[in-house]
C-alpha cells in the first residue's frame, strides 16, 4: 500500500485548522469570522498550489502495519483515558470539564452561574470540535467520546508523519521508528540514579518528569498520555514547518494552530521560525523580505485575535509561583539545569551530531533545549514542560533517523550501538506508563459522578480556577471581538 505525502499534508491542515475555523466562527463576531474563514479557504488553496503540487513523496507501508498503527493507537487512547471517560486523574477531570462546558454553554462560554462571572480562557482548540458534537447531540458523554476520537486521530496522524520525517522505507524501519519514538525518555534513569540519594524531590523510577525544583521533562509517552491536547497539533505544525521550511512566505501558516491548541508549544514554534529565518538570511541575503507575504500577514492578524483572547487569563492577579521569571539560583543551575541538559539531550547530540551537522533545525533545537530551562512559570514549571515538548520531539526524530539508517563507518557504528544501549534504559518507564492506568479501580466513576450532577457547580467552580478570566466585561476580547 502506498501513502502519498500530499494526502498526509491535507489531513494535517484539516486536523490543525478545524479548531481555528471553529474558534473564529463560534467565538468571534461575524465581521471577523466571515472574512477570516473565507481568507483561510484562499490560504489553503495557496498551500495546495505552492506545496502539494510540487511535493512528490510516497511511502510504501504494508496494510497489516497500517492496521496495527490504527488499532494500536486506539488501544493507547483507551489505556490513557483519552476524553477522560476511563480516567480518575485530576488532569483529565479538569480537561473533561472544559469540553463539557463547551457542550452545554453558549459560545463564547460565560460562567454567569459562578461566584465570580467569567469568560472561559484556555487553549480550547482541541476541545472545540468535541464540544460542538456534544452540543449537537445534547450529550456531555458524546462530547467526551468525541474528545477521545480527536485525540486518537491526532495520534494516528502523528505516527504517519513520523514515518515520513525519518524516511522509513521498509517494514523493519517503520516498526523501529515508532517503537523508538514511544520509548524515548532521554537519559532519565542515569539522571535519577545520580540524584535520588541526595535529593528527596527526585523519585527513582518516576517516568513523567525530572522533579528537582520542578524542572519538568516530558517524554514521548508521557506527553501523549498527560498533555496530548497541547502536544499533538504543535508537533504536527512543527513537522510541516520543517518539511516546507524553504517556503518562508508560509511560515505563519504552519505555526498558527498551535497558538489556540498548545500555547506554550507555540512559543517554541515561533523560535524555530526566527531561527530558520536567521539561518536563511545568513545563507542568502536576498531572502530578507520574502517572509513578508499576505499569507503571513493574514495568519498574524488571526493570531492577534487569539492572543487577545488568551491574554485575559494573563492579566489577572496570580501567585508569584505562577508568573514567568528567569532562574537566578546558582545551586539550581549547577545541581539541576546542567545535569538536565547533559542527560536529557546533550548526550544524544554528542552521538548524532556528525550526521545532522548541516541541518539548521539541529542547531535551533539544541539552542532551544538549552535556553528553555532557564525560565520558569507555573506551579509545576509548565513553561519548561510545554515549550520543550516540540524540541524534544525533534531530538527524537534525529535519533530515530540515526538508528534506522545504520551508519557504515567503524566509529559511527560504535556510537550507533551506544545509542541503542542508552535508549534501552527506557524500557522500565514505558512498561510503567502502560501499566499505571490499570492500578486504579473504578475508573469510570469520575465521569459518572460528573454526569449525575445536573448543575455540576460544586465541581465546576473548583476546576474553573485553572482557566478563569476576571472580569470578562472589561476584557478587550469580550468588548470588541466576541459574539454577543
């Protein structure tokens, strides 16, 4: 069976831009929504004519393997509790409340039944279509099922994009590419072995992040499990940005959806755009002005609307630990930041750099991974977790390429073997992630208790603290942009 890359790109565009279209048409006034959606249609036509007609890439994949990807990702979606139907975790409970609120309130969602009336401000992109489905069918259960289906389809698309990114041309390479992706945890085990005897914050065998001073690290598996709503679309956008990086007039096309679907990840994508543009200008001074195009200007305008919407939650009073600031603690720097850089990505770069030294994204990825940990925001450093995920994804892609395309030089072969040994250390974490959901009993009770509550206000008010905007009447978005 042959997969045409152009069809994958079309699927990426539909999957990533459907939330943008729903946001414009469902949350914004018609004088913004109508021309915005019409111009997006023209934008898609431009992408088709400029990119898809010239990109002639194909991938042969056996039907059995494709079926394994489809049903394997479905199994992962169920195990991970996509949609929250089978999950008892607080994160899923919070996220499920978003899609439930989108399904039962008018858009834009105003919480006028809360103690302090407010506007829902959140990276709502991944929840809009499931919320619309739930609204159409009048069922919050259908909304959560829709959320799970969206997450599953995103995972299928992600896996197919990975196969194209690493140029896996045969069955063996394709299987190993996906296995390595799911098993990539950096050098987490050696890092934990080094630090858990001297610091109580480091938990040996804990797979989700390296916890010293809340320096979050999300592996591939943990990202898919815990933060897939703000992970899949930014990563798909990065895949498209890398593939069409020579088309500078379309740069903003590839990063715009991440703003409303994974706001922290958008920061990283913007860093890739700036870095790639600077590299292009160094190579060819004639390209200074070709980044200025009507496509980039249009996406910048729509992005501004989204920023105004998201800014509502940023302008509220927050505790100091939730505000962004740069790390100035030298003890933190020496005992956490340096080991983090060395074990999480530095060691891999030392092994693979010769094979990718001509790739500008290689240097941009390295720079971003080094710079991101010096900032901190959020109670559990969501800044480090969210912004590092796209860059860590691309580090994974580089490692997969190096492994499935075995080098022939003797020195390179030794590095290849070393890389395999390092990656094999992640096996316990993968098994733990897959086993962990089954440790909880009565998982459906979480959702059933929510559905059994007509108003759910005692639950909503608690969980809404994660995405409140005060006071919504004075926000620019509500006054000048939002539907009334």
